[in-house]
C-alpha cells in the first residue's frame, strides 16, 4: 500500500482486542478444548444461545411496511424520543433537546462532537467501557478518568472535584460520561451517598464553567434492585431540573430490547429546551448518519401504546435479571470459597476482578481455557455469557492466576 492510501493519520490496532479474544476462545472450543468464555458482551442463556426477548420480537413481527421503509425524521420521530425518555423518567412531559442515534454509541459520540473542541479531554470513570477511548480518539479528543468507587468504599469526592477543577481551568468546559447505575465493567452502581456527594461536587465546580453530565444508561433493565435504579434516576432528574449542570442521557435499545443489531437509541437533554442545542444535535445527525433506522423507533412507539406488551417485557427483564443475579451470586460464593473477595454485582452484564497485572493474569487463565478481558484495573468477566455452574472453575483459575 502506498503512503497515500493509508486511511488517516492515526495508528489503528490490528483488531478489536475483545473480538480477538473471543475468536481465540471459539477456535479452541471448535478444536474440542473445554473453554470457559467470559468475554462475551451480550446476554446468553445457559445453553449459550443469544437471549432475544419474545415480547420485543412479537412487536417486531407486527411492524408494517410504513414502519420500516420510509426515512425517519433527521432527529428521529419526536414521539419515539418522548416515549424513550418516558421509559426512564415517566413523569416528564417532553424529551427536551433530543435526537435519535444509532444505539448509545451514537449518543456518546455525538456528545463528544458537540460539547468539546478538538484536542480537549473527555472525563469519565476508571474503569470504563473501552470504546469511550476509541470514540474520543475518533473525535480528536483525549480521555481522563476519575476513580469509580471500590467495593464498599465511598466516592472519592476530592479526586472528582480536583479533576473537574483542572479541566475547567485548562479547557473551560467539561463533558463527564457517567455510566450509572449498573456500571460496565464493575457491575456496581454509585450509592445514594455517592450521588449526593457527586451532585455537590458538580454544583460547586459549575461556578467555574459549563459542565455537561451525560448519563450512559446501557443496562438499567438488568438489575438486582429496580427500586434502587428508579431512585438513582430520580436523583439525576433533580440535578437536571436544577440546571447548574446540563444533564443528558444516552439511551439504547440494544440491551433493553435485545435489539443490538437494530442500532437504535437517543441522546436527550430533557431539562433543556434551548433551540441552539437542538439545532446542533440535528445538524450533527444530518452530517454523520443523515437519519437513523425507522423500524426500532416504530417498535418502541408500539410498546409505549401496548400495556400488555409492557407487562410481558417487564416480566422478561425480571427473569433475566434474576438469572444474572444468580450467576453473580454463584461467582461471589466461588470467589469466597477460594479465599477471594466477593464482587457485589448490582446490575449490568459484567463484573471486574481486581488484579495488579491483568494482562499476565489473563494470559495464565487463557492457558487453562478460561477467557476474561484484561482491563487496566483487572479482569472483566461477562456474567451475561457464562453459567452459574462455571463459577467454581473461574474462581479456581483466578486463584491460581492471581498468584
Ligand atoms: C457502558 C456502555 N455504554 C454504551 C454502550 C452502547 O451500546 P449500543 O451502541 O449498542 O447502544 C455499551 C455497549 O456495550 C456499553 O457497555
């Protein structure tokens, strides 16, 4: 390839690391090896099949030609946007400034494009969902982190305040991506006291410059405790309504509806009716993907008008949340049986086992056929893709690998 044909100035990794791990796991399994694959990022049943929610598929089958074929409006169907926001905050009467996006990823990327200038830094928590860094790089941004609380530890408010102050001083604005509640990859949420401390830190820092808080809601429907999730959303709504920081949400149909491949979601700022924000979002849609798929938007609208389908979906969410909880409980019991600390999963598809040298530990586990995803802070375990009965094998491999 001549130099002119190299696509851009950036260096690209040869492959996505998680896909590469997954491919190795599957290849070795095909050779007859007994493999425990905890790298998967989608919900699987105990026989390893992808879970597809029946209530959602029934709605999908009801879609007609006009739900599927025409272009959707550039910023998305306003009724879809309102229905999606109301799934999160039922008492809100409007989506505010909002647009449809291809999944939560589209929403996150669009926030980066619109709230920061090239060369600036996004703020998020460590550990974080890896593609945040990819999206930041694609948008010409860097990424800095504040610590996600350890198990049973409070949020380090001083570290968060320091990071906010530093960024406001150096770049005059902050975009904070917060994947709470049901954090990927820790599997834990901020406590009510953490949320209160965070709100205090944000209020105080907002005197120094504009702060956008983007709540990344990828996994809310998969939780041990739906009331805890509702309380978190109520706290964030209160902060949003106060108006000292601009609160928005990235919402996705990928996990909530098991419509990963339909690529549907939205970004919404329900407490902001500024036409300039709406214009910026609409312009970005037009200039990036023109508009989004109509079918999943139409599906969500049908769901919003169908009480029976909502009840069936809620029952399916409970069923699969209970399954995730039993896998997490089995893993905690197995870890404790091996003399390790439990991880206390609260929601989402993952937990993370802390490790000092995750790459080395991950390689030792792989040598015995156990696949996890090494992150800088530890090993990500996809409880979404493993069985409760595999927990003892994973814990034993971890005890050996962590030595
Ligand atoms: C934390 C987090 N945010 C956002 C997303 C976005 O997913 P999608 O673009 O499929 O909605 C994911 C997907 O894995 C995720 O884990």
